[in-house]
C-alpha cells in the first residue's frame, strides 16, 4: 500500500465512521487490495472494507447482490466501501483440514458454493468473464515448459465449451469461508466472475497450505469428495484444477513469488487425468 492509499483509507475510515456511526473495535489489517478495519455497528460486530482496486470493487457489489445468502451480510455499501457482518475466528476450515477433517472441510465448501451458485436473476452488473483471467495463462504458458502448455490447452478447451455457467466467487477456498455462529459458514472476498460452475472448486485443491495440498493421495481423495457433493464430473474438475493451478503459477511468477505449490498441484491433476 502506498502512502497515498494509506492516507485515503484513513480519510475513508473517518468519513464512514461518522456516516454509519462506527466504533473502532480492533487493529486494522492492510492487504495489497484492501483496507480492513474491525468496527462495532450499533450492537453488532462488523468489518469495514475499503477496496483499493477494480476487482475488489466488483467483489463488493457481488457481496451486496448475494444479500447474505451463502456470504457475509452487507450492512452498508457505498462506492468502494463495504460494511460486512464480522464472522467469528473460533472455527476454521483450515484447522479442520490440518486436524484430520479434510473431507468435512471440502464438504462444507461445497455446501457454501451451492448457495452462492443458486440461480437468482438478474445477475449483478460488471461481472468479469472467466476467460479474461485466463489470458495470462494463454499468453505465457508456452514459455514455461510442457506442463503449463498442456494445462493452457485444457483451459482453452474448457472455456470454449462452458457448462453450467453462473455467477462465480472466483477465489473460493478455506481462508475465504468463515464461521458466523448461527448463520453457519459464509463466503467473503469474491472476485466477481462469470463462467462455468466447476471452476469455483479448483482453488480448494491448492489450499489451505502446501503440506496439505501436496500430501500423497490428497488431491485424488478430495476430487472424489467434491465430485460427490457438488455433482461434478471427475475429468472436468481435474481439468479445471490443472488450469487454475497453471494460471496461479503464472501469476506467482509475474509477482516474483514462489510458484512451486501451484505448479505441483497442476502436475498432480494432469497425472490424475492420465498423462
């Protein structure tokens, strides 16, 4: 975050604290794309989120459209500011996966996804077609070896023949689903995409961390769980996993970050497909 962005966020915090009667309720957290400030909104714990890029703004509008169905409820929304119900940190899908309950975590992700994907026309405006994200893979894959080239070819085939097209979260994984007490498990931080339903399950196979994602047999086992509980075809899900992991690899390389986990997941998915 630049000094200008930080100053802007503090100005927005002051503005919305006054406008919505917010009381600061903990330390703020900064990410590359947003400013997060725990607050009290009347008697309710809430999270003020200030989006810092177009993708986060698109996600904010999608959160409002979901209206609390499968996602955290939006109390207020204005421009790039979002006031969300604040979920508890007492339960974690990541901790489930770390403690022998990986199947249960995957089933819960499928349950949340089913609520997010349920038809509710009209679709929100300004969703981004999934194919636009995959342009980075199409343009760069052939310069990074045969594994990514094969995954890029799979992605091109999937995008050319979409099935069950719907509104997508775009970044659905263990860390973006939080527990909200009696409201259950709810999604946060969507990217606001539009495309094939099966894509939304791909990222859980790269999560919650490398040790789990790359454990022998883990990907194959969770493919079985997800296919059974999300009604997906195994070969097509594997193709989405390989495609997504390849795209993630490219993004990591572009950001000068370590791509090894994503690349390894891509290779495992390709091997499961048979080659």
